[in-house]
């Protein structure tokens, strides 16, 4: 089969790596890919919208897998389907779960899905008035896509006001900030649960935990994710079943009631609060860097799982390796703010599981080309061993301005030691 992966981050390299294990895969195209995906197939640059469809037809691509949210929210799946081209991912109306936080919150309220209490505003004055009288802390979120930067956890009204100005008046994220969601701030541990959805069949992946903040001990600004581990020790089989029944199922059924089908992978960002799991956000795609931790533990054939999702033929369960995976992101110093790129990357040894993100290969030399540069993955029979292996791999990678968190998976390790969070 000929496979095309849309995107060029760590998630897309990981998806390609996992898909390439299938005996069925013959040719691989990444649009645009990165320095790592070149070892799996071809990188195709400067392809957008209609060009991608033309390319898929020309090359007779058997399955296109979409990594990032933007093309999904813009309706790439609808366009492929109109042309009869096979593609994995939800259609535009379902991708609104990530494309509009107001839509997602209203849907959750209608379906009784546990989430933080919220109000929606499309008028600055009304939002300002609400924030001035709101119990602190609270969270202000842009309704639309903002590359993970449109969410402000506010300790007091002044911060809330500033967030409203940035989103609604200065329009830092354009129309994405025209409408805002203001919600209660939840406490607890964050967990990512991803599941394949095919009609009303829901097949969860191993739960994983991302580390969103830039610095150790969850300090510093929010990033796309600085590392992840899987499985999550404090989500057992029963908790996962509850999450499927109380969160995924009602959300999918509510979409169905509105005539919207969900087919693809759905990612629930959850806060495990004292009163149980609550949804922080829905994403309509694989997580990054969650995929780097989850997919290396997958025993089944990923390609077959994706094809079976499309065919309404999901298996009863997914088979996993019994071990653990820890993925540590190696970033450019300064990320998620300003950073330098174009530094040469030296990788001493190829024995590590290593996924590329912001890398570029030119004349056989690998260079940094983004904020998140690489993920190193440690696999082990226990979480401590997996963490040790991941950090040992880092000593084999060198580039100027390399920055990474030192505490990925520590929460899980502490939980295993103490038996509580
Ligand atoms: P989002 O853009 O909704 O994914 O939010 C980004 C990050 O902000 C989440 O991963 C959380 O760390 C934090 N966050 C979002 N909503 C809340 C909330 N209601 N309470 C506490 N933290 C939140
Ligand atoms: N790891 C966060 C995300 O994929 O949105």
C-alpha cells in the first residue's frame, strides 16, 4: 500500500514509524515531513489544499493519515471523501470538537459530560464584566485554534482582563479569539486518553500523561508538550471503562443526535479531579508527544487498526506490550518563546528509539529546524527503567541550545512509590 502522512512533527514521524511496521506498506510520503521521516519515505514540500488531493490521485495513495488539527478543522477529510480518496480522520463537522471550544463545551453540557462550569462570550464588555466578578482562579480560552497558545489560566481578574484584551481586542489569534470560553479552574492530574472511534464503537489506547509546562515541576509557560509516558499508573481498567462510558460515549452519541458521525481518533484531555475525571478539551487527532510514548507499546498493526476504523470493523481490544514508555522532548532553548535554529545535530548511536520533530536534513547533515527538535523514547519493564533509558539516550544526542525537562514520568514514579498522587 501507498501511505501519505500529513504533517511534519514528532507525532507524524512516530505515526510513520508505527505504520511502517505493517507488511502492507510499500511506499511512504510525508507532507511535509522532517529530517527523520526521510528514513521511511519521501518528503513532499510545498503541497497545500488542492495540490494534496491532486498528488494523492496521481500517486494512487491507498490511505492518507492526517496528523495536525488544522487540516481536519478545515475539512481535508471531506474533500478527500468527495473525490473517493481513502483518508483517516474525522470530517469537518466532527472536527469542530477541537476547532471550536464553545461548540465542544455546549455539546458536553447537552450530553452531561463532566467538564468545568463555563460561560461563552462574544462581546468584550460582557466578558470583562463577568471576569471582574468571577471567583478566582479561572481560565480564559480562545474559541478557535490558537496552536495551544490560546488558553490562559488566570489567578485574578487583572490577568483575566489582559487575556480578554489579547484575544478579543488585539486579536492575537485572529478570529479564533472573537469568541471566548471562561471556565472554572480545575485542580488535579492531567491525563490524555485517546480512542479510536468508529460509529458508536470506542476503542481506547493506553492512557498517557503529557507534561505541558516548559520547566521542571510544571513551571513556566504552557508548551505543545515536553514529554509523556504511558501507561498512566493511576488510571486502571475500571477508571478507563468509566471514562469511556461517561465521557466518550455520551459525547459521540450527542454528535450522532445532531447528525454528525465521528470516525477517527478522539483525544480527551482530562483533569482527574477529586470529584472524578473532567474534560479540559477534546482534540480530534493523535497527541504530540503522547503518540511517541503510546505507539512504541502497540503490539497490533496500526495500519490495520486505522483501516478497520474506517471500515466500521474495530476489533474487541488492542494488544499492548506489558512494559512502559517514556518520551522526553529535546527542545531548542527558549521554546515556546523565541529560539534559534539551524544548529547541527550529532546523533552518536542509532540504538535509541528517537523521533524527529523540528529537524531538517541537508546534504547529509541534520540541523535543528523548530522548537521541539527530537523525542527520545525509553522502553522498559518498569517505569523507572524506561525513564533511565530515555535519559541515557539523551547523552548520545548533541546540538547547541538543547533544552529538556529532567522530570518526565516522575509523577508516575512517585505514585507507584507512595500509592497516591
Ligand atoms: P487547552 O487549550 O484547553 O488544552 O488547555 C491547555 C492547558 O491549560 C491544559 O492542558 C491545562 O494544563 C490548562 N487548563 C485548561 N483548562 C483548564 C481548567 N479548566 N482548569 C485548569 N487548567 C486548565
Ligand atoms: N500534547 C498535547 C496535544 O497534542 O495537544
